[in-house]
C-alpha cells in the first residue's frame, strides 16, 4: 500500500512538473507571438513606405523627363533663332 501511495505521489509530482513546464512554454510562445506581430507590423510599415517612395520616384522621373523636354525644346528654339533657321 505504501508503495502504491509513493507511486501515486510521484505521478502527481510529475504531472505538476509537466503543467509547470507547459505553462512556462505557453508564456514563451506568447512572447514570441507578440514579437512576431510587432515585427510583422514593422515590416508592413516599411513595405508601405517603400511603395510610397517608389511612387515619389516615379513622379520625380516624370517631372525630370518633362523638364528635359522643355529644356531641349527651348535649346532648339534658341538655336533656330541664333542661326535664323525656320521650319
């Protein structure tokens, strides 16, 4: 009988240890999940920022292209005027 009680007490202790380990692992998992969520939010913010910078870059390229066209047009006008050329 004493051996049975000892075995039962040992099993109860083992179950408590497993429950403690499970609780500790859940805490670790929750912290990791929160860290993943934070990193994911940061990644999404950076992705939006990159998209915004890409749009700004496209806009600036288009503006530069327009300015280049105007400068070239102006240069041709000045050259035609300087040499008395007509179309």
